[in-house]
C-alpha cells in the first residue's frame, strides 16, 4: 500500500505546482492552440467534519489515463484532489471495491494549510490496523458535457493520516459536489471496461 500513498502524493505535488505556477498572462506556445477558460459557473464544495469547504480555484483534466479534479481554497491554503484512473471518462459510480477489482487506485486526498495530507484507502489498506477507519469512498460522475467541456458529480470519503506518534487522525468528507467544472483534455472512446458500478 506504500505505492498508493506515493502515487497520491505525486498527484498532490503536481496539482500544487500547477496552481502555484499559473498566471493570468500565460500565452500558448502555438497561437493556433486555444486553451479553454475554466467554467465561470463551476463550483466545487464539500463538508469537512461538518464545516463547508468551497474552492476558489478549480481545475479539471480528462485524458486517456485519468480524470483529475482539484479544488484549492485561497486564504486557507488547503486543497482537495480527486483522481480516477483510466479507463474512465464515463458517467458512473466509482468505489475502492470496483477499483481494486480492476487493479486500479482511486486518488482522494486533502491537504491542509500545514501540508498534512489525509488520504482515502481501502479497508485492508494502510489503515487496516485502526478499527476507527472505515472506507466509504464513493465518487459519482453524473455528467460529462463534451460540447461545453464541463464535468459534474458528487463524492464522499473518509480521509486518514498517521502522525509521527503512530496515531491515526480521521477527517470525514461528506456532501461533496463538483458542478459544471470546466476541463481540459480530450475524452477517449469508451473501452467497454466494467470498472463502473451503475
């Protein structure tokens, strides 16, 4: 399960570098390439232990390898990222159970202002020795609008982190939603994979 943690941390670092390196004056290398603007009405929110997180900066990308959706909250300097592995890019519901059945890994990670990362893992994963941790991760992609390049859905999960004393801290993420989030990238043709739980 160490590979899961390393993979999730790589996603987190990539997202952080993207958000911290962006400026409003970036021009494409090729003037013929049009970079789509993020959806002005896109929203990303979730309740973290009952307190609502509303992202001020949102980014999503779809590729042949993954769907990645990241919400950053300016001022609080915390972020949450959802990464769903290929072959996805389809409307449906994703859980650890069906990810494992297809030899895949879900990426659900929250990093607070202190850079403490809370991750979701399956019940037999990294937190298996802690009975208080129970996996409840469910991500539902409700729509992918290929005309307007937006994605919407809902999510929930329990995130955990083991501190230096070896104790587990848990955060519960409930009522999560991403609505009409503008995405970059192209959606590959469906592969007929049965990863989804409809």
